[in-house]
């Protein structure tokens, strides 16, 4: 072997050596006999370096995985012997191999097993057992090999190649694995199970590591072997004995969980679970101590969850089968586990609690199906409810300012608890409402002296009721009087108690989330709106010390105002005055710290727009208010654009361009307030937005930071086409001219939807403009598409593909809007060039989305021009190019009918042929029969 290259295997080697080692590995993988050198090195223990040993196993692994069939029988025998020799050496070596080498060796054994067990090595396990006997190092390898084999047969993750080959590989591997498991069950599983029993018996008191490994193997295999081999007296007694041994009980728990999880007859399953429970209970495991080892309790909780869910699954099957007597016995067994379930649910460790939620959820599902609940069942429901309320509470360690992994896990855990709460509401909505009301009222009466987590959870519970007690369109304050009264009382308490002033971000956020969730309360009691508006606008909300609170409040404030626009009229001027400073465009000067980010300011601008547009003011007043809102933006924009033109430093340019873009974005966002009922025209605001357009459009001719500026102005134009309608048209030609200058693929790709929007909306009104800019746009597109690109530049290839799609979408919009004259008036040569690009798109590019669009264009053109009075030469073009395209496209190898988009393309292709037949009549059939199909060497009987 290349000793120099091997030096690079060491993780501490420098980059050059590592690169050389990588290249050497690639070289050995394709070499015919390199594996033999590696096999010899392993069999004879030539190398002591761990990384070289691992490397040798990797080479062997590659050989077995990808090139095994190329080997002769003698060579295959050599690989078997190498592995057995290496295994024998493990028991004699002074030191055991490192764990990563043992795991890799086990993987290689497992690969050889799936390759050879059914044909050449049926005694695979017996040969290994005869070598290892009960030697601890040998047993360690034997157990690792068993886990690796299980991973190959059960946890197989096939590497994705192309979709079709992946699918066939999956089918082949599934069939092969089934055959392997069936053969193992027939030939060797009883012997393997006996070996596990011997290992457990031998090592349970003196080698906990091997015992745990063996328990893991039993747990893995129990899912697909005959359960009676494991679920019998001698095995179960041994496992239950392990439950009392500290170092073994976690693995024993997992093993018992797998046994309980195994599918079986419902009555037998109930008997098995009950017998296990009796022994566990008599061993004192059913009384949970908070001080117990939490790692064990987490596993034990998972086991109890498995037993509970297994019993519930049995109950469901027995009910379905009509066996009411057995179902009743099973229900009693379930009920007997509820107190244990509650102890685990309420445990202070969230992992332990989380593991039992499945049982809890399914138990409530049973109660939901019962016609009436017993007193004990009602008490259980209440106990679960109290447990959920307690466990929803944040703990002292939760870091609100810098949320990490632990915080994320608690958020996920809270989501699980919410599902429980929703299920509780289905079982007993009255009880849930009464419980929440009691907790809420008690807490809010003394919120000043209560810890933040208790105040937060009280408000959170009120918030959660909105989904737990579903109603249509959030009408919580009408209909059922009891519920409406209870929620109304709680909301009144929330907004009048002063709790919004609580000095903790979690409480503040929960307050705002809840008032927005129950916005319909303010339609019933509008007198509380000023109180809540003040909370939003002062130091509790938009001016809070926490950026997180300010940001979330900006969004919630916008939602609150939008949902209550009818009730907002008395407060509009006051609110607009109070948010004035929050509307300021943050200058791009270093060190300036604005209260809100530009994304947050978007919500404030939208809110201001909504307040003005939905007010009951006259059109003149609305126009004046909108001008007050947008004029500062326009003035700032002009100043900043001048500064940008003169800026030398690139960072400074970028900061200025971003600021300009924000100004355009803010103006754009205010226009979201308009609707079909309240148009820009009706509100008298057209002039203000036209002024904005005149202010913003000069940015298109700025040679600096073009991408950022064009993107912002383009978005504004999209909005103005919707809002200003025809009034925007005079601005479009010069804007388009600027946007087509020095543009790249991405610019064009984003510009074309703008032209499509104009074309689809204004149709013939913009025909002269489209005819004028049609060829300049196409030239710009073709220029970019013809630019040479690096062969492996994926992003450039993708950009071109997206531009091609946009180009075809543009042609589709033009033809689909009844404006084919735009193309027809471009001169014969240009028309021909355009038509050929569409034919090319339909046939040559393996992009089904573009192909579908191209066939839609061709079909439309045939419909418009394919008749007897169509343009001169078009009928010829149909027969020479469109008809062949309809046959050639589906014949391409890249035309993959397993792909949904390709099927749509084929459908449009068929529509195109049908349209040709409709327009040209029998002449089309005649052409196909006498000219085109014979030219493809299609047999006459098929043609007919």
C-alpha cells in the first residue's frame, strides 16, 4: 500500500495528506485487486494504526457492496475466511479494537450476510458462534453483527438515485429482506434465541455492557420473530429480574416495550400486559418517586405508555369484534393503569411526562366514545386537566432572550399538551371551561404578587380555549350563553385587570396574542378598545424594551386594527399621531438604532393605510391623510437617491439602496388597505400614488445597486397595476425601457411577470405598447440565453431554464389574451424565429413545465391562424413543424411519463393535434396517413 497516502487517514493530518488519502481510496475502489491487499492486512494484523484498519474495512465494504459478483468463487471464499480469521484474532489480541472499528467490521459482516446467506453461506451464524463461543470479546462482535444484520433487514435506508431506479431497488430489497427473514426464522432463529439466553444468563451479574447489548438485540429482533420464543416464562422472568438491577433496567425496559409492542391477538395481548404489570407492581415499580433516576423513569414511562396503548388497541378490536365481555375486562385493566399514568404525566421531568402523553390521549379518546362517564372516570378527566395545566407552566430556567435547544424542546412539549387539552374539550367542554375559569380568575385577582409563569399560563389557557372550544368564524361571544358569558367575563378581566403591565415578556406577549385571538369580544364590548390600543402603543407594546415584543406586537397590532376597522373610527387621528415616530424611514447611518426593524415597519404602514382607507372620512380627508403618510417617504427617497448617485464606498451604496427599497416597500404596503369596495379612486388617493410612481421611477435609471432598486420598484408597479388600473399605463413604457437595459437572467425573469400582468389586465389597450417592446424584450431574452456558461455551473443552468419558462409564459399570455396580432405584426422573419423557439421548447428541452406551455401556445396559434384565412405560410408550418413536434416530444427518452408535469405536457400535446384536426379537417388525417407517419417507417396496418 502507498504508505505516504495512508498518513492522510489520520484526522490530524494536514489538508494535502488528507486529499491524497481520499484520492488513494478512490483509486483502490476501482482497482481489481486492491481489496486483496486490504484483506491480507486485516487477516494478518499488518497495521496497528486504527485509521488504516478502518480504511481496509471500507475498501472491503465497497467491494462487497458494488463489485462482489465480479469475483471468482475462490476470491469470495477468501473474503469469508479473512473475516473469520479477523474475528478469531479479536479474542487473542491484548487490547480490544476501538468501537468504531468493531462497528465497521460488523457492517461488513452484515453486507456479506445479505449477499451470501441464501446461497453460499447458510451456516453464517453457526460459523460465527463456533468461533466466539462465550468469549466476551467474541460475544461483543457477535451482538454487533446481529444489530448490523437487523439494520440491513429492517431499518434499511436506501440511497436515492433516480426515482425509477430507487423504486425498483426498494422493491428488490424488500423482497430479498423478506426472503432472508423467512429463511432465518426456519433455519437459525431458535438457535440464536438460545444463544441470547445463554449470554444473558452468563453475563447478567458480571458484564453489564454485554448484557445491555444483548437486551438491545432481543428488542430489535422481537418485532419480526416468533414472539413465543421470547414471551415465555424463562425469558420474561429474567427480564423482570433485570428491572431491579440499576445498570440493566433501562435496556430491560426497552426490551419489554418491544415485546408489548408486537402485534398479537387482543385477548392474548391483554393477558401478557396484565401479567407483566402484576410483576412490575409487586416489585414496587408502580409508585413513582420524584427523586428516582430520571433516565430510567423516561424509559419506564415509555414502557407504561406502550402497555396502555396496547390495551387500548385490544379494547378497540374487541369492541369491533362484538366481544363485550372481554372488552369490559380490558377497559378495567386500562382504568387500573390511570393512576400510574397520572404520576408519570405530572412528573417534573418533561421527557418522562412527554413519553406517557400517547396513552393519555388514547384513554381520553375511549372516554369520548362512552355514553356516560362514571364518577371515577370524571375524576380522571379532572386530574388529567389539572396535570396539563400544571405542566404547561414555564420553569425558572427557561431563557426567553436566547432560546436554545432546551427551550425548543419545551415548545414542542407544549404542543403535545395542547393536543391533550383539545381532546379534554371533546370529552367534557363544561369541565374544561370551568377549570380554566377558576385558574384564570384566581391568578388574575392577584397578578401583581404571582410569579410570571403562573400568570402566563393562566392567560395561555384562555388563549387555548379558542381552539379547544371550536366555533365558526370566531363567534365565541354568541350562541351558547354559558360559554359566551364565561369567555366574556374572562376577557373583561384580562383587559381591565392591568395585567398588560406585568414586567415579563412572556406575559406581555400572551396578553397581546389573546386580545387579538378574541377580537370579536371588542365588537360586543367596544368600550375596552381604547385601553387595549394604549397598551399596544406605549411601553407595553410597540415601545417595549424587548425587540422581540416590539416585533411581534407590530404584527398583532396590524391584525387587531384590521379586524376591528368598523370600531376604529373614533381613534384614527389619535393613533396616526401616536405612531408617527414609528413610521420614520431609518437613515442608513451607523449607530442609529430604530425601535422597529424595516420588516416590522411594514405592518405599521399597512395599519396606517387600513385606518385611513376604512375610516368614515370624506375622500378629501382620506387623500390628505394618505399624503401626510407618504410625503415624508417621497421626500426622503429623493434625498437618498441623490446621495446614492454620489456614494463611492460599496457598503455605503448598499445601505442607501436598502433604505430606498424600504421606502418603496412601505408605500407599496399601504396600498394593501384598498379593496373592491374601497378603491384608490373612490378614496381620492390616485394622485398621491401617481406622485409616488413619479418619485420612485427615476431609481430605475440609477447605475448603482440595480438589482435591489429594480426589484423594489417592480413590486410597486405590480401593486399599482392593481390599484391605479389605467392610470398607471403612461408610466409603463419608460419603466420597461429602463428595466430592459443591462439586465441579467434574473432581472428578465422577474420583469416578465409584470408584462404578463399588464397584458392580461389591459389586453388590447396595451397592444401598441406590446408591439413596440416585443422584439426588444425578446432580443434581451435571447441575448442572455445565448451567453456561454460553465459546463458544471448548475445555478446558471437553472437561471436559464427559469428564464426560458418565463419567456414561454409571456408568449402564452399574449396569445391567450387574444392579442396574437402583437406577434403577427413583428415581420415574417421575426414571427418565424419566435415560432421556431416554441417548437424547440416543445421538443428539445427536457423541461415538462416549459413543454406544456409551448403546446398551449401552439394550440392557441393553430386555433387563431390555422384556418383557411390564416397568415400566409402558417398551414405549411403546421404540417412541417407543429405536427412533427407532437410526435417527436413524447418519443424523446427524457419524456418521463412517471412524472406528473410530463403527463400534463402530453395532454396539451394531444389537444394541439386535436385542434389541428378541427381547423384543417380531413386534410390533416390525409397528411398523417400518406406523408408523415410513413416517413417515420410506421407499419401501414398501424397507420390505418
